[in-house]
C-alpha cells in the first residue's frame, strides 16, 4: 500500500492550483497517510480544509485502503469554491463551517488541524481514547492549546530529512514540512509509537545539521 506515491501525486496536482501557497507540504501528506494506515483510521475530522489538498490525498488513498468517513470545516468563500473543483470525491465530505457545529456525540479516530478555528476547544468533545491528532506544520500556539485541552497528552514533532521538491510552490532550499503528532489519551502502543518518532526526529535533525 503505497501512501508515499499518493502523497506525491496529490502534492504535484495541487501545486498547480490557485491558492497553492497554503497547501500542506509533501512530507505532511506522507505523515497523514502513514498515520491513517498505521492506526487503522476510519473516521477523520480535518479542521481547515483549505483548497482540499489533505482531504483529496486521504480519499484517494482510501480507494485501496478502505472506506473513510471524512468530516471537515471551512468557512472561506474562495476555499469552499475551490474544494468543489479540486477534490475528486468532494461528495464524500461532510462539511461544516466550524467545529462547534459538529454534534458532540461524534467521535473521531483522527483529527487533523490545518487552519485556524476559534472553536478549536470543541475538539475536547470529539476525541476519545483512540484519537490521534496531527497539526500540519509548526503552529506552536495550536500545539499549546491542544495540550492544554488534554493535560495527559504526549507530543512529538514529525520532520523530513529532505527539502521541498522543485515541482511544488515552496522554496526548494527549505526542508519539506511535516507536523506535530499528539496523542490525547496515550495508550502503551501510542507511547511506543511516540518514542519511535522521537528517535526518528532526533536522527533526522542530526542528518540535517550535517548538510
């Protein structure tokens, strides 16, 4: 199951679209698809759909992975129009203007944060013991908020060891961005995953420093 290929193909596709300066980095897409696969995710909430890069990657991946129930928030008029044209399986998205509009009885396996939402605090109602959270990019302020909502959470940064490809909209001299992985209610298996990522990040930083 080649999630890296799906990530690369979708990143290439969205790099040619209007608004591409706000899409997720290629490595972030790889991380999201890997997490979807590793944790057998079936129900996703994406906060900040933007022009649709992440949701399109996940739904394309779902063709071989299996059905995924996809919820998303977006209230920007430009993005809402672009979503219809950019996402091949647009009709599968359950779309909301913000997190507060989602029924608090809904529980998500995977919450992806890729934009600002003043009602972010409502994710406290939407997470359960198996939920994982991924914040695209750095977004230290959102990491701090989420960790405040979940006092027992553990957090690790996921970084690449390669620079942005020249076919994308981002500076090719910069490292391809990843994101922040948070386990709100860490189980033993999640803690093991956390430490593996922690070591991988450490080794990648050493590699970066040599370049």
